[in-house]
C-alpha cells in the first residue's frame, strides 16, 4: 500500500513539475523571441537613420553607391527611394513583394526618423 501511494505521489509531483517547466519555457521563449525581434527592428531603424543622415550631409552618386555596396554584404536589402517612391539605388535585386510595399507606402506620412513599412512580416513565407 505504501509503495503504491509513494509512486502516485512521485508521479503527481513529476507531472506537476513537467507542467510548470513547460509553461515557463513557453513564457520565456515568447518573451525572448519578442525582445530579439524588437532589438532587430530597432537596429534596422537606427541603421536606416544613419544612412539617411549621411546622405543628407553628402548626397551624391558616390555616397549612394557606397551605401548600396556596404549593405549588399549584409543580410538585409536596402533600397533608397526619392520622395515619390522611385527607387534610386538598391543593394540587392528588388523582389515583387518589396515593390508592392514601396508602391503602397504613403510617403507624405513618413516620419523623418524612419518607420518599419512591413508590419505583417510574421505572416510572410520566407
């Protein structure tokens, strides 16, 4: 009788600990993933703002090409557009989805400090 009771208590304790660990893992993973996403987005905005500041000070073909060449070696695609959305220079080939985002952007509402244009990135198939 005692062995069966201790086995049941042990199994109950094991299941209880397993449920707590699963819950904590899910919460921690979600929080860490969201923090990492926020960090990457902030880095992208900061990078774009740096390029923007450099181009404001020294806007010429050489600087445009330098920005495109630097970004062609990164994991990100950069497109520099004029005020109406016409692409001036790009670091990587322009995909159809990129052009779709550019064409549907309201440039009159674009803040000087930059903005993430594609908010639906988790829904996209990569």
